C-alpha cells in the first residue's frame, strides 16, 4: 500500500472515508493521539457511540477478545469503532494476522501504539503494512517545528510572523503536545478580535524575551551584527536557566548544517533549496541564502566544528570547565571574526 502520512490520513478522514484497520505508532505520539481522537469523535454520532464504540487498553486486554469484538456487526449504525490504546502492551499481537486477511468492512479498528514502533521483524508487521493504514511518526527536526506551529495556528484561524513563531518554538521545544497546548492557551489569552500573534503576545503569555532569544541571536550571526550578538550572549549569561547553552548550540548547529547542505543544492533559489533540504515550504530559507552570502562554505564547516567543540566544553569534555557565558562569548568571537 502507499505510504501514509498524518496529513493524508486526516484529509481522508475529513472526507468521510474510514478504513477497516489503522495501526498508529512512532516516536511522536501527538499524531497518533490526533488521529485516534478524530476517529473517536467523528466516525459515529453521539447517539451511535453508546452501542457501537469500545475502548480497550493493551495491558488489560486480550488480542483474541479484541478480534472477536471486531467481527461483530454494528447496531443501528453504519459502522462500529474499536480503539485499542497503549497497543504496544498487547500480547500475542501476531494473532491479528488472520483478521487482517479479511477485516470486517463495517468495523473501524484503531491501534494506538505509543512511545515507539512495532518490531518490524514480527510477521504481523508485514501484514499490517500490506493491508491497513499504518503510520510511523518520527520526531520532528528543529527546522520542521515552525511549519508545524504555522499549520496549527491556521487550524485555529490565527497567524504569526516569523519572529513570533520562532519564539514559540524556542520557548516550548519539540514536544508537539506541549506546543499545541501552549498555542491553545495563547489563543484564549488574545484580546477579542485578534487573529495575528505578535512577539509581545508570546513574551507576555509564554514567557520568552522578544529581544533576547535564540532566533534573534541566529539573526545577528547571519547578518554579522557583532554588537547585537554580544548583547544577547550577555543576557543569556545573566539568565542561564532561561537560556541553556545546549539548546542554543543545538539550534545553531542545525541552522549551519542546513546552510552547509544548501551549498550542494543544484538550484540555489528558495524553492530549490527547500526541495533539496526536504522542507515542506520555503519558510526560513531566505536566512540560509543570506548566510551563504556572508559565510563561505569553508567557514561554515569551521563553524560546525567550533559548535561541536563548544558543546563538548560545556559538558566538561574539553579541559577545564568554563562558565557557559564564557564558552558562548569565545564561540561567537570565532564565528564572527
């Protein structure tokens, strides 16, 4: 079967098409939860759910009992829905193979496998991949988070400028469930009629400085603004708990890694670089292009090496331990000079 994505599954569900079996798994549980919750809410009406929707939990359930339930026919409804939460805890999952060979079309059977993926060596894994809707969600990379935030904002009828989006990503991190929760809280806090989120809104309701953050530091480095970069680093040194050095180094390393990759793109336009990097949009690509103008490829390779050394030093692996602020000041000097 064709490879499924979160977007393709949700699009199909919203069109009213429900498949007989879904196996949802992966490192990123957010997508598993969203699809499972959508099916639980929309596959049946509220009146139909009482007799035609059942929830099982892997630790307390037997796969044979689940199969027996799946073979039943719905009562006064077009379909029945069976959801198996914590499916990774099910025993004897291979017994599902026989059901998969002839699933009941009027049953929507959903397996929500959290915190990892099904062992691909199991016989049932091959059959699931062949016959059902299977999703294996990977953790989003740092550079993919802005696209997620923008997409989630659109769902809520909101927009935000690049700076606000980066502030949200930096403040919350890569936990998509928490990202969605923080955006929900931010949306509730907005003044009536406001549809555009500003850096001031993020600073007030999520708690990150609109002037002193990793997005502004990256921007200063890209533009070789020595004064601004050092001002931000000084603020970081004075507020180390709010601005951990490991997060800053990880973000800078990810950015310059993409800049290095962009040098190899056959097409150096924004669309060409985005396609080469596997990005869904050209969001942020202009920064890569600007960095390529200000930093030669050899310099970018040196920067990546310097960031690695700074990371090792911050963990005490490179000689005597130095304060994080001092490590960042030295790194900044070497990058910008």
